[in-house]
C-alpha cells in the first residue's frame, strides 16, 4: 500500500490527527505535521504506532521511545586466546576529497498537501458516499469538486451544481429505501456500499425493520450531501430548521410513493411546508430536470404567495 493510502487509513481510525496533518513531503515520503507553528516530519511507520493525541504530543516533545524491536542480549561465551599473527604493514590511502553534503532545511522542501495530492480517497476502492463524507470533514473542496464534476455539472454555467447533486442522491436514496420496504430488505448504513450518486452497490439482506425506521436510516445518506453543501455557500445555505423540514417532507414523499396519496381531513395538512433550499433567487438555467430539491423551492414560493393573498383579503375586510 502506498504512502497516501496509508495516511488515509490512519486518518480514518485516528481523527485527532486532523488538526496536525499538513501534508506529505514528496521527496522523502514523510508525513508533515504542524506543532507549535513548526513543521515536523515523521515516517508513516512511526506515525502508525501513535494511537492517541497524548502519544503524539509526547512524540513531539521527544518522550516517545522508538517502536523498533530491541535485539536480545546474548551472554558472552569464553573464547580461547588466539596467538597474534604477523600483519603486513598497511599503506595509508589518500583520503578522497568529498564535497560537503548540504542538508536542506524543512522550509526549503516542498510539501505536497495530502488533500491535494491524494485527495484523501483510497484509489484502490470504488468512489463512494464515504469519500464524500471524508472530503467534507477535511474541508477538502478541491477533492470534492473532482468527484462532483463527474455527474453534477450545470449545463448552462459549466460549473458544479450542488443542488443537482442533492437532487440526484435524494432520488436514488428514495428508490433504494422504497425497494427495501417493498421487499423486506434492510437499508445498509455502510457508506462504502453506495456510489457517489447514492446508488446501492452492495448485497441485499433480509430485515424485519419497520417502514419508518428504514426511511429515517436512509435520510442519513442525503445528510452527507447536505453537509457537503456547506462547501458551496454561494449556492445554498441550510440551517438546522430547514434540514428538519427537509426530513419531514422526505418522509411524506416516500410514503406517498409507496402507498399513494391518501385523502386529508384537515386542509391545513395538505401541503407540508418544505425547507427553503436557497436564500437567493433561483439561478438561471435550472429546469424541471433539477429534481426533488427544486420541487421544494417551488412549493415554498407558492406558500409565500398564498400568505400574501390571505393578508390582502384580511385588509380588504
């Protein structure tokens, strides 16, 4: 396994390293860590032996004993004395002139950030929702862009459209949870079993979980992209209240597709209020194919106009 993959695996099991990890020295393949405003280099073998932040700090302070095994001490065995033999005189050789070796300082060595070079994605495995989650936690927008540009490009602007990505993963998640409910399958929560568009690529398992439990579990896949959308504040801006409203509308929509629309006795419940997906106007180039997220936006606009009309009627009276 190469150095980049080993760093990725180490990060996944030791999240404390996030605030120290700065990159990889491409010349020496050493991991570069930041401590007290200084860059420290350490071999990946040594880093993998550090299992807590306390051990890491001890290492920085020179208190860590090497993890290399120490050779056992072998007791000396008495040896019979050897008679000295005459030795031919040795003619001293002229010392070779060696140019002084200049050790480069750390500041002069180029450091390749892990987030740029490796993109913190293990290339030996298929790209998955787990990669989206990891890149989001690392705030690695460049790595996230490289994944999203594979399917979420706005045809008008040529730029990444995070709303398109949310719509795609929402639709694919709805398809999967509805299939699980209809066929008594479990909804797998292992993010590595879903591609970056939220399509399930793993084996099916029978489950006795109820419908509501499966729907709630499935929403976590969409939440991965809602968290990732914070990397694109110029397009979307969610708060907790909007996400909770999104969840309620999602549950309602899944149940409607499973069982069909049921007659409502209370007219106030006929149109559940979804979250406002964007704080700004709808951008040019968005069409009906944008999907589930845009339906939410249009519903909010209709509700706003309904409130304005009711207020006008009340004033006229």
